[in-house]
C-alpha cells in the first residue's frame, strides 16, 4: 500500500546523468528550482484563500448549514498546504540528488 501511495505522489522518474553538466544544464536546474518555489507559493496562496473563505463562511449567521462548508474549507486549506510543502521538498531533494550525481560523474571523468 505504501509503495502505491509513494508512486502516485512521485514527482518524476529517476534520472541518472551519463555525461558532465554544462552551463545549459545548470541553468535548467536553476529554472526548475525557481519553478518549484513558485509552485509552493501557489499552494500557500490557495491555502490562504480557502482559509479566508472559511472564516467568512463562519461569520454568516443566517445560514447555519454553511458551517459545514466552512469546516470543509478549513480542512482543504490544511491539506493543500501540506501537499504543497511535501511536493516542494520531494522535488528539492530529487534535484539535489541529481546535481550531486552529476558532480560526481564530472569528478570521475576529469
């Protein structure tokens, strides 16, 4: 069960560099890091919007059934935040491993 869950949440396939890293590859890794940070910020922004919406729904007194919707928005807000943080660190770790493997490959071939 854990392997299936991990497989579903995996960001990408494993990649093993077979040649040295050049400037183009370093720039691509940096662009990917920046895109990863932007994605994390998007998850945080979405989570905050849901949180604000939940607080607004809690303030509506005329419709008591909206409290269920507010609780659901709070739950999804927390879930979005944790998913964003998890995916950020997963890709960050993957990029770091890829970069270090490429550096080791450069050292061996030098």
